[in-house]
């Protein structure tokens, strides 16, 4: 493989940095948008494929499983062979998996498509921030990371807007194939302007296959075990998953070339506290779209497009704040900005806990404003602090760990929501007579999120100042 000097190339071609950023921003917009837009199509999918409440909750959760199991191996492989090929495979594979939707004729087949989307999205997220951190290693890194964060926010929360419109006008399948055309632009820009940064003179560390398999197994057992409680079989899966966590940590500490150097990670206070804060904030954030989509469409009677338009408010606020927060984190202590964001986020969920079936939509709007302010202030400073605490040659695994924290938080919170759906709604379609139970699920979900984000504030504040280390 040819080794490129990315620093010299981008110094000689400074505009190329921004084309790289455009490619990354497109991908980080499209992947979350494709994943979140499905939430607006859930009632239509339930009718078309006759999915009950539990299967319906598996549609967003299946992607989480796919996106989490390859994150750490992908980060290590990207550090070894270079980030460019892994990123390209991720974008191309996600696009091809999305096109399989034309053949879907059952909810089980749809869940397979969602898993494939998750697997390829993990390759994108394992490399995207690392590419930006390397390309903008000198100046403007906080600003660039802020723009990538804005792209993720816009994708996550504009997804309902586009998903609602596509579902109403082109059918629910269009939320899968619609974004693929724009993905081609990201592929072309990445192929032309991203320079593969593998050091051909340095021997690559071998991939820890045993650690990778252990991680896949524990993630699977934890998700399936927690989501199916209180069944005895699921309790056994959950216990086995927790036991494998300890086995995995022990194996990593003894492995010569581990996926994660836990001893060094434990000593890097900035990194480990940033990861914990990210886990809790994303655990709070991910169920918002799912729960508000069901609440606004079922209990408030809004259409999919009206629901998407309302939720868009949060994305607009986050999009405006993220680059500003990133620039501020280049100048001031990131933990202060991020901690204030956590507190705003917690306040937004405190407002949502008091929702009733006939609550004014202004109630939801106030909460969305607080949530937008909170997450807009949190994510970029948190990522900037974490990536600034590791050496450049370990940026891919650091990026993978940040996204692992994100997807683990997502998976944990959705497993809790699935448990609530299973206990309170069961294997039935959501009909008017079950709306009171649905409201209980919504309120309990928001109460949990309020607690998660408040704990995140403590971890964010206690992280300390940035210091570089290798993980």
C-alpha cells in the first residue's frame, strides 16, 4: 500500500482539507438521517408489515447492535491499514444495504437490513472523526469537529422531517433509498481528497481476533438480555453478558496487542471521563426521537411530516451552537462548556416528564429548546477534549471509543425502552385503548433520560485538563 504524507499534501493544497470535511459532513449527515428518519415511518411500517409493539421497537435497536459490534475492531484496523479504505467501505456498504429495502417483504427481513446498515455505519463512525482530527491537526480542529457534530445533529433530527415527508409522499421504503444519491458525492470527494495515512515503514499491530469475538458476544448478550427482561432466559443472557465484560477486560489486559489498553485508558482521566459523559448523554438522547414520534403521532394526532417539523427545532439549535461551542473549546476549558450543556439537557427532560396526553405543543417546544441548547453545548467540546488527550497515531481507536460510548449509550437506553414496551404494551399493535400505557412508557423514558444527563454533568466537570497519552 502506498503511504501518503497527509500533512505535506494538505499544506500544499489547503482547500483539500475542506473537501475532506465536506465528504465527512455529508456521510455523518446521511447515516444518522437514514437511521432516525425511520422513526417517522414506524406507524406506516407497523401497518404494512403487521409489526407488534415489541418488533416495532426492534427496528431502531437492530441498527444499534450492528453499529456497536464492529467499532473497536474497525478502529484498530483503520490505525493499521489507514482510515481512508475503511471509511470508503463504510459509506459504500451502507448505501448498498439501504438499496436492499426494495426486496423487503417482512419485518424480519427489514431487521436484517437495519443490522447491515449498522455494521457499515460503524466503519464510518470509527474513522470519520479521526480523519478530521488528523487533517485539521494544526489549526481549526475544534471548528471542524463542531461542523461534523452539526452534521450528526442535523442528520439525527432532520431525519424525522425528511422521513415524515418521504413516508407521506413516496412511501416508507423511500426513507431507506432516498439518501443514497447524495452518498455518492461523499464517496467521490473521499476518494479524490482523502490521503491514506498509513505509515508503510511501521509494522502494523495484528488485530486481536479473540478480543473482537468476545466484544461481539458480550454486546449481543447484554442487548438481548436487557431488552427481554423479566424472562428467565433473558436474565441468564444478561448475567452471561456481564460476566463476559470481566472476561473481556482481563483478556485485554493480558493481550500483547489489545483492542483497548484499559490500564492506560484508566490513567487518562480526560479520556475516560469524556467517554462516560458521552455514554450517558447519548443514552439520554437516543430515545427522544422514538418516544416523541410515538407520542406526537399516536397521542397528539400529528402527521409524520408535522412531527418531523416540530422535532426539527432541536436540530436547528444544535446546528447553530455546535460550531460555536467547538471554537470556544479551542480557547477555553472544554469541560465547563460541556457541563453547562449537560445541565440544560437534563432540564429539557425534566420538562418532558410532565407531558400529558392533552398537553399543549408549547410544552414540547420548550423542552426541545432546552434539549437543543444542551446537546449543542456538550458534544463538540467533549469530543475535542477526548481527541486532544491522545497521540495522533491512536486517533482512530480514540474515535472508535467515542463512538462506542455513543452507540453503547444508545443501545443501553433503547434496551430499557424495549423492556418498558414489552412489560407495559406487550406483543400487540398500539391502538387507542393502549394509549394510557404508551404515555407511561414515554414519561418513564424521559425520567430515565433526565437522570442520565445529570450524571453526565458530574463526569464532564470532573474530567480535568487535557493531557496526551496513547491508548
